C-alpha cells in the first residue's frame, strides 16, 4: 500500500456497506485514503470486487480530474449522484471545506474546524470527553453522520492522518491543533515521520494540544501560540 498513490492507479473504489443505516452515504476509497471505518483499504475494496463483482465495492475509473488540488473527478461525481439516490452531485476528496465526502456513522474519528485557531481538531470514538469545538464525539457524529455532506466536519479513518492526501487543499496536517492523547500515541511514530516529510519538524506532534492542555478554545490557543504552532500563519480557513 505504501508504494501506491492516487496518481498511480486507474480506478478508485466505492464502498456502500453503510447504506443500510445511511442510505445516501458513499465512501470513495483511494490508495491514499482509507475508508471511514478504517477497515477498508483500496486493496481490500479491489479484492472484494474481484470476489463479489456485484457487491458493495465497485471500481470507479478515474479519468481526467476537474480539480486536482481539491480532488474532484467527473467519474466520482457521476457515481456519487447515482449511488446517493440522486441526493448529492459533487464530492471533493482532498478538502474538508468544499463538498467533502459524506460521513456514515461507523467512522473511527471526526474532523471539525476550530475557526478561532484557524485549524481543525480531531476526536475519536474512544474519547468520550468534550472537545474544543464544544461537542463530544457522539454529538459530532449526530451533526455530520447519516450520509450528510457537511463542510467543516467529516468522519475519517485514523490512518488517513498519515496520508499525503490528508486535506492538502486545506493545508494538510499543519491544520491540526487538537487531538486526544490516545490518538497521538497511537500514531506518534508514523506521524512524526510525516511531520518531518512536510517540513514541520519532529516536534510538531507536541505542538498539537490535547485534553491535558484543555478542551476549550480559550484553553488551547495560548498553548498553540506559546509553542509556535503553524496554524496562525496559514491562509484563513473561513
């Protein structure tokens, strides 16, 4: 999987397993974006299609891109319209802010914008506490789950944070200002390497606030400023 990129394949794959409870949700799995549940990679989806050609995982030939930065293809839009029961017309795979992918309900984590910090926070199903956006995981899930397309909020698989295609149109991992300590430790080794690759330094993960710093915007902003978090130098999210 590490040798595969979105550019190197001719097909993406759909996953419609969650339509039993989110009828309009369409997961689009690429080599560099795991399914929201974290359990379906591009190779998993391809194998599933080969085993069950009429199953929930279908190939989506890429074709030319409409917007390479945001990650929009005419083929994914065409598939989305039909598979979402004519509910959704367009999807961008590489941004949180403009027509993001829909969220079902079985996602491992949720991203949400923190406008005051010009960044975003991530919380997980395992973290039951409050977060800087003023909602718990369950409240956020109710806000963006069920197959809705909600700019600024999106369910993801944990390992998507390690992808080179982690919201590149919005600034990538440099936008992350808060995540639970458990998620930090789960990802630490690979996240540090990604941070180095992005020129953010090996200590970037420690510039990201967690619940030990605080769970409100008022608590985390001084920490971000004191530690020189790059979010304040990025283009405005809003």
